[in-house]
C-alpha cells in the first residue's frame, strides 16, 4: 500500500517509529515531515498529507500530533477528507468499516506506542464495509462540505 504520513513536533518520535514499521512491512511511505523536534504548526502537516490523499497519490494518510486532535481537525477541513482520531483498535477498525476514513490521526501524548502501532496496522488492513447504509451516510458527510 502507498501511505502518506505527517506530524508536528509533538509526535515526531512516533512518526519515526511508525514510518520504520510500515516500511519494514513493505509499504511505500511518503513522509511529509516534520523531521525534528523544532516547533511547527500542525495544520501545515495535515494539509500536506491530506493533499496527497485527495489527489489519489496515496491510498491512505496518517497524521499525528500531541493529542491527535488539532491535526485531525485540520485534516477534516480539506474537502474529501474523512480523518478519524483513534485511541484504540476498535475505533481504527470501525472508522474504516463504517466511515471509510481515508486518514487516521493519533496522539503521541495520549496513546502508548504499542497501541499506536496496533491502531495503524488495524487501520491499514481494514476495508470499508460497502453497503447502502454506510454509503448513504458518507454521501451526507460530503454534502455537508457544500454548506
Ligand atoms: C503542540 O504543542 C500541540 O498543541 C499539538 O501537538 C497538538 O496536541 C494539538 O492538538
């Protein structure tokens, strides 16, 4: 799978570990930064990854910040993005199955590294549950972008 990944300074260590894990598994990863602990603004990195997802340059996007909250908020401002902030693997599975999330958000300050890795693996390996009820709701989500 081809994945876009990005973070702010608050999740630089997790991004480094998760990129390494995904590459070891054979995934192609586009690393949008940031590349060290120097203070940056999370919307800039959400935008970089979201643009790859919307353009179809990657299959899925993964973004991280201290809590995952700010960077998920930013990603969800981009038309076409459905970014789910997940703190456990059930959320990761269901946001793919029910919401067809095309981006995952994680928080380095709020989620342990092993749980974070399990969340990423669950997110990447779960398919959307195609079916009328979910598709209808996702269409309604996108209709809200026009409000
Ligand atoms: C950065 O200090 C911090 O605010 C950010 O990583 C994130 O937690 C915001 O939601």
